[in-house]
């Protein structure tokens, strides 16, 4: 693959990540035929097929899996070099490349906006994804920092706490438990419970809460969307276990109610996570310090604002 170009590697990585020629083309602002041509050219340089192709999707071959690992390493090194040239030495010239879990998107853009008020010349690339995907993005050097509420246990990552993260049980306003002054967790466990998908930070928080109480919940639905969970709870399908940050608007509008469960809210922490030992661009380093010093205060202020 000595004659492969960076463009071909970027196209190949995008196609492998989705995995779809059409979706890779949309991300890269190319046409699907152009993506297919770049992949074919890379396969020619490699002397092997990198994908098994079907009518609907792509599947990596063994050669493709090996090539993808090396391609991501190369692209990560190139991106680090670009950062070193364009903005590593200057906060004001840098690009803040950061991700947050889904529950964080209810306040995280406000934190980024507050940071950008102090550094108006920076660029911002913001990714919202589940926890496992964000860790993958960090490992592949596709983002510099990630904000999540369950710190990774893998030694290749390091995490700094910066704000409390409460989790609550919510119900439709007309649910009988919404009117009770105190509800034991055992009673909640007998109700159909709606929560995020396994592997998400919210699901991990729920597992910990019920495990610590030695109670098995009756999980009725696992949904990879906070918005869909809130709609399902409001429609009367069951109770919801969610980040308190995610339900502020619905509580204010009277569409949901917090169930006053004994021992709740479950308090966890927000963490800013990076790849251990990686030299961060100056803008990412500055933003990490900003979260640790001001993040908790700004979250409280944002949630205290009406509307």
C-alpha cells in the first residue's frame, strides 16, 4: 500500500465505520461512485479486497480489518501533525474537537459556548454519541476529549471529574407514583421500567443503583434515545430511569414528574476523558481546565434559567 493516498485512507476509514458507501459519501461530501473508485484504487495498491460487498452494506474482509487498524493509526498521526502545525501552540488558532454522551447534549453546548466566549477565534467540532463509541473515537484519535458520566476502567484512558450528575425516576404526571411523597425502590422495581440501551452510561448507572440495593428491576424497554424514552414514559408505558439533566424541560412544562424514590436521586459524576499520555492541542488542554474549574457552576446556572 506504499502508493496509497491520505484521501483513499480517509474514504476507506469512513466506509468501514458506517459501513456504507452512501453514508461515507454523505459524510465526506462526495458522490457514492467517487467513494467506490477511491476504495477500488486502495484495494489495487493493497493487492487484496478490503470489503465484501452486498446490495445493502459493506463487510470488512480479514485484509480490510488489518488495513483499517493501520489506516486509523496513520490518520491519527496525520491529525496530530496538523494540530501541531495549525494550533497546538495557540489556543486561539486551534480547533476544539470534543465529544459528549447523549445525556450531556442538554447542557454541553452551553459549556462549549461559554468557553468560546473567551476564545472567539477557535473552531469547534462536537460529537454526540454513546459511551462506547466515544471511547472508540478517543482511541482512534478522532476526538481529543470526551465528556461522560461513567469513567472508563481501561488503563489507556484517564478521567477527571468536574460536576455532579444526578439520575432520577420519572413518570407521566398522572401515574399513581407521581403523587406519592415517598416510594420505596422495591415498588419501582415491580413497575415496567424504560431506560437506555446496555453499554450506555445511563444503563450503567441504573445497574449500579439497583445492584447496590440488591433489587432486580423489571426492565420493559431499552431504547437508544433519551427523547424516545421520555415520550414513552409520558404516554404511560412505564417509569423511566434517566439523567436529571435530560428531563428539565419536560418537568418545567408538566409533561413528566419525578417519582420521589427513597435514596434518589442517584448521584454520579461527570468526567472529562482523554487518551492517557497523549499530548493534547492547547485548545483541548485549555477546555479541560475550564470544565474542571467552571463546569459544575455553569451547569447549575444553565439549569436554573427559565425555559
